C-alpha cells in the first residue's frame, strides 16, 4: 500500500474523530482509540483540530455518504 500523504492522514483522523463523536462508545474509550490512532499516524490532536476547523464540512459529508450507503 502506498504511503499516505499528511492531508490523507489528517482527513482519516478527522473522520475518525467525528465518527467517535457520533458513536455510542464511552468517552474514555473514544479518547483512547483516537489518541492511539494519532500516534500511529504521526499526528497531533492539535493538527486534527486545525484540519477540522478548515474542513469540517468535507468530513461531515464523508460521514453522510457513508451513513447513506448503509441504506438506512
């Protein structure tokens, strides 16, 4: 698999963050999952927050497309 660009990593991490915000997992579990993912991607939470401020609509649309593709 080719290496992801930083923008792709940020988009993925931002999607994960929004998904965890929307999900049914406990806050403590969501934080642990999110921070572990950031560590693996070599990103900081601040970078993702900055990315979300600039691209939240794109991330939300990605989730809407995903939710819509489930047919329900």
